[in-house]
C-alpha cells in the first residue's frame, strides 16, 4: 500500500431537514475584508419594495477561492451537458434585470 492508498478519514455531513429544503436566492452581494469574504443571498421579487437577506455565508479567502474554482468546474460540466448558460446583455449590471415589464397573474 503506497502513501496515497492509506485510508483517509471520511468526512460525514449531517443535513438537517429544515436546511435540506434549501432557500431560493436570485441576488447575491459579496463583500470582503483582509480576512473574510461575506456572501449575502437574497430573493428579489418584482413589485416587492424590500427584500431580505435569506442566508449569509462567511468564508476565509482560501475557501472563497476554492468555491470559485468549484463553481467554475460545475458550470463547465453543466454547459457541457445542457448547453451554454445565456446571460442577457445587462449593460454592466451584475444583478438580475428586475426592471423588466411586470407580468400579470
């Protein structure tokens, strides 16, 4: 058995039922300091004047960079399977185009 084949301790994660349901977010705000990256996820809906942050994730810079790499790899895999993800021209905006005409229900 070589060095790489030695048994590594396995990581076990518990996914509580309330967390497993997930939280829909279509808006994220990312800020940082010298020691942390903070990502606030929110749900912005047309006609709703005030949105709430639904989740906040705080990452060390090294973990933020690992997350960036993991997202890049997963987007690559997604696009290979389902085709390119199209982002409409937003004229320099980074948020979703919430000023589109409102639909009626």
